[in-house]
């Protein structure tokens, strides 16, 4: 009986949390189209999302592409098809690995930062002071982050795809001694516009997800500095899980569309 009651309480909390996140996302999106428009806040968030994450995302993409090339060469060599390493690496990166890896890295770095920033404001009652002055915390804190994430993450994914494919080419040149022109031609022949749109389209959703989840847990923070640490931790875990889960459904959707 106690187990059933626990499940019931957990289910109610989960449903309530989903509703609160959805409401926060709707308010944040609506704020994009309502005045006043503070471009300075959006540019600051774009710098935080983009410039601050560029090196991390590209470094991971480089070694991901190199590892992918090594594993692909090993697998295809059993069938004498190792010359097609460029096609396999590029398609895997553009459609799947590039968007997901970039989103998880940005989610871990920026999502935790958002939760810590807003959580610190929450525990020090700055959010309440903002409301008392007649300002909207959603408009000033949530909306710029959502807009910046939806703009920046697709651009980061494009750079990650390029760097990852380059890393695969480096390994292909040294391991197989194939001509770089052949590698590039195989990439251009394999990757289509629909592949690019599929990968980049996911990151628009992932970016909004990172911003909304980070803001949600930040606004729910309580219990002083301990609560801030707890919010950052649960933000990273939640964002990573939701990106992987939503990636499955978005992949299925884009396979139907494209």
C-alpha cells in the first residue's frame, strides 16, 4: 500500500512539473514577440552560449570524428570497403553525433550555469525584488536565454560537423593514405540538404530545451547555497536525458518529413 501511495505521489509531482515546464516555455516563447525588446540581453546570452562553448564543442567534435574514422576503417576493412570512410563518418556526424554531442556539452556547461545564476538570484530574493518593481522575470531572464539558445546551438552544430569531418579526414589520410580530394568528394556526394536540415533542426529544439530546463530548476531553487548546487546537478542530468529521449522522436519525425 505504501508503495502505491509513493508511486501516486511521484506521478502527481511529475505531471505537475511537466505542466510547470510547459507553462514556463510558453511564457518564454511569447515574450520573444512582446515589447520591450532588449537586444543587449540577447547578445549577452548569445556570447555566453556561443563564444563560451565554441572551443569545447569543436574539441570534442574533432576527436569524435577521429575515433569514428578509426572504428569505421576497422569495420569496413573486413569487407574491403574502407575507402568509404568519409561517407560513413560525415553522415553519422551530420545527422546524429554532431547535434547530440554539441547539445549535451552545451547543456552541461550552459544549462548548469543558467540554473546557478537564476538559483542564486532566487535564494537572495532578487527575483522577488524584480517582481516588486513591476518587471517580469520571464521577460528579462527566460526569454533572452531561449532565443539565444535557439540561434546559437545550430551554429555550434555546423562548426562541430565541419571539425568532426575534418578529424575523420586526418585519420583517413594517415591510415589509408587516400587522397583528400576523394575524401571530400565522398562527403559531398553522401551528405544531402535533408541530412543537414535534419541535424540542425534538432538543435533548435535542443537549445530551447536547455534554456527552459535550466531556468525552471533555477526558479525552483530553495535552501540557500546547497539548493543552488542541487539545482545545477539536476539540471545537467535532466537536460542530458531529455536530449537523448527527444532525439529518438525527432529522428523518427525527420525521417518521415525528409
